[in-house]
């Protein structure tokens, strides 16, 4: 789990993973491989909240150093 907290381009690897997942969801909806329904929107919203959570953790770690 320590590898996910390492910084890359100012963000943790965990933040990058969540952002790539969100891009993958958006691309899938655009291509039509993922349906445009409440489940997809809910999953995207959860990933978005996880992105904000990981940014918050990054900020806490940088302030504590």
C-alpha cells in the first residue's frame, strides 16, 4: 500500500489510478460500451468522491511533513 502513497507529478499514485478509472468510465459511455444509466452515474460519482478523498489525503501528508 506504500507504493500508492508515493508522489508522481504532485499527486499520489492512488489519485492517478482513480482519475484513470474516471476517464475509462467517461470513454466507455462515449463509445457506447458502458450504458448511460443510474448505475454508471453512481459508480462515476463514487470514483469522483474517491478522487477528492485521495487529494485530501495528499494534502494532509504534505502539510504534516
